[in-house]
């Protein structure tokens, strides 16, 4: 069986989760669910990045130990994962003893083979990014991402011979033009390497909150090295047996553009040093913007995903994330835009369509899905949809995929209007035509439900239930979405309005 491994970044726990965290988690969930529908064996990993100075400082401010702080905060992130209906197979915490042990083993190996050495270092450090900056990369002396002044740090650190891997890394990029998606991000990633690579500090002497360097416990492992390793350590202990052989290399690491450099340079170089295969793809998405700026904890302009889901429901939230903003690019989100799409698309175009179709089958055919009389004009559109969904999902164009599905939802709405079943129902001799239209609408909805499943899983299962299907694995398979898969004779059932209209 083909395997599929997708990851989200692991989230910092210095503050509460926000919509940006929900966004990547849902994106990964969409991919994971889709690949399960293809019948693949899927491993979907998410989790939390709990070491490093922001977490340590947050704990200090609150007068608790770092461990107490992260134990408290992680609950909110696990809650977010649950509330967005993420179907993750494991939730890793970098404070897991199993993870820490594997991080130590990994860097010990690099140390033993001469890839790590001691050197004293002076540099400008932004502790929110957990990264060193060169003067020229600062905005007016401030961190371009956080708007705060980096501190001058001078310490004796362990360095990883990143420079040793520049050529091999560049070759990997040349040989794998789809290593980083999309093209502009690939170019950006390649440009990081093109300028040559300097060795990087991979330990901190002044920080206590981290994984101790095994041969020098006075230092802790740099939080990014610790964090990146989660993608392989998790496979070692998430299941009863070691899953590394089955799932590594990862198919997709999803991430926002701010953390591309770590994933595009440091991570693959670490893997090359360890003689491991590189992930197949890094997919970089943009930022959700509110009021024109990236939402960030440091800036305080965050939209609380819990409040949004509470008010609109989880599926509406998931839908909006990939409907409003082209996946891969930045895009503005707003409550206004949210409500507009909710009403016009979810409530009217989808919810209303389902209630009308179910109501007509009840009214005209006693709730039983009739047999179609012949070929359908919608079959071609369904076949085209199937082709487009496959094409878009194969390049992680989640919003393009959703757009195509929505085109099909709209064609069903047009079909209701054009065929006017209520008129056909008044003419006895057109009963065959009415059977045909009712079947087509039910079948069209079933197909929508299958393709919509990765995006709005609860709604998808509910649509199938109304059409007399269980919404079990078989009903959800992508292969089963081919036109004509709906067996006539099933009974439709009633239910609450899918999306109650907002005032
Ligand atoms: N802990 C690191 C990742 C380590 S992965 C080995 C980290 N954590 S984070 O919590 O700050 O960010 C996690 C992800 O959320 C990043 O991919 C980031 O781009 C994304 N987002 C944060 N704010 C965002 C938006 N406003 N919009 C979309 N995504 C955003 O970085």
C-alpha cells in the first residue's frame, strides 16, 4: 500500500494558539484526509515546539517553571487540533523523553563524525525568531519579522558544518525542481544556498531550557535543531513499532513562509549529514492577514480561532480558510468576508441545495431515490471535476481544488433551476424525466460530499447520511466518486439546516 506522510510545523507554546496555527493544521488535515480517500496509508503529524527562550521567559513572567508552563499551554494546542477536527495520527511534544533521547543520539552521531565543533561567537540574536541576524538584514536595526531589537549575544557554542553540505544541497535542488513548492519559494530557497553557507551555531550556553548536549550538558541544543528533528523522531515512537521505514521520507512538510529558511537549508543539510533521505516536498503557504498585517502574537493582532468556530462551526471555518485565500499566497481575512461567504455559499449554494433536493425526493418520490432513465448531462462535468481535483491536489492547490468543487455545486444549482422539477411533477407523462433529474441531483450531491470531505468533513458525512449513505470509508473513497455510483432505491432522510443563515 502506498504511504503518505504529511507534517505541520510544531507550534511554539509561549502564547495561546491563533488562526495561523489552525490554518496549517487544517491544510495538513485536508491532505491527510484526501490521501486516505485514495486508499493510502497516511501518517499525519503535528505537535508543539516547547523548548527555547520565549517559552522559558513566558514561564518566568508567570512565576512558574518552564515545564509547568508548557504542560499548561500544550493543552490549548491539543484542544485546537481537536476542535478543527484534525485527524492527526500523533501529537509530538519536544519535551517528550523519547524525542529528547533521539535528538541527543542524532547530534552525537554528527559530533562523532566531525560535523560539529566548538567556537566562540558574537552575533545579533532575535529571541522571538530564535535566530541570529546580520546587521544588513535588519529593518532600522530591528527584526524584520517582530519589530524588536535583537540582543548582542556572545558565547562559546557548538557549530554544525553547514558549509560542508552547500554543494550537495544545491545539487539536490537542481535535481528536484519540485523540492520546494511553489516555484517562487523554490527560487527563494535556492537563493539562500546560492550565496554560500556559513556554519551555524547549534547549541546555547546561556539557556537551560532545552535538550542537553550529550557530551557537554552545560549547553542545550539549539531549539530549531531540536524542533526540526521532530519530523523523524516522532516516527520512532508514535506507534507500537518504529514507523520510520514505512513513512520516511515525508511527502510534505507544510509551513508558513517565515520558516522556509530553516526547512530549506538547515533541515536538509542535517539529513544529508546523517545520511538520510530528504523530504519529498516542502510546501510553503502565505500569511492570513487581518487589517493588512501578518497576525502575530508579538503584535497582538490575532483572531481567536476558538471564538470563530464557536460562532460559525468548525466546517465553516475550515471552508473559509481555503476559499477566501489562495493557498500559497498571502490573503486578507475578515469577519465580514467570512459572513458573506457563509451566507452566499455555505447556507445558500450548498445547504439550500441539499434541503431542496431531499425535500423534492420526499415530496415526489416518497423519499426514495429513483432510478435514472438514461445518461446524464452532468456526467461529463463530474468526470472533469474528478480530473481537476486530482490535478490540483497533486500540487497542493487546496484553494484551486475547492474552487473546482464549488463550480460543480453551482452547476447543480443551475440544474435545479433549468429542469424545474416542480413543473415536471405536475405532468404525469414526464415522470421519467423527473426521476432522471432527482437522481442526477442526489448523485451530484453525493459526489460533492466525497470531494468536499477533506475540507468540510462533518458536512460531507451529513450530506451522505441524508442521501441514505453511511459516510463510511467505502462511501468516501475517491474512486467511488465516479458518476453513477449512487444506487437507486435508497432512502433520503431529514435533518437540521446545514448552515443556518446569519442575519
Ligand atoms: N516552532 C516553529 C516551527 C518549528 S517546525 C520544526 C514556529 N512556530 S510558530 O508557532 O511560530 O509558527 C507556526 C506556523 O504558523 C508557521 O508556519 C507560521 O508561518 C504559521 N503562522 C503564524 N502566523 C500566521 C499567519 N498569520 N498566517 C498563516 N500562518 C501563520 O515557527
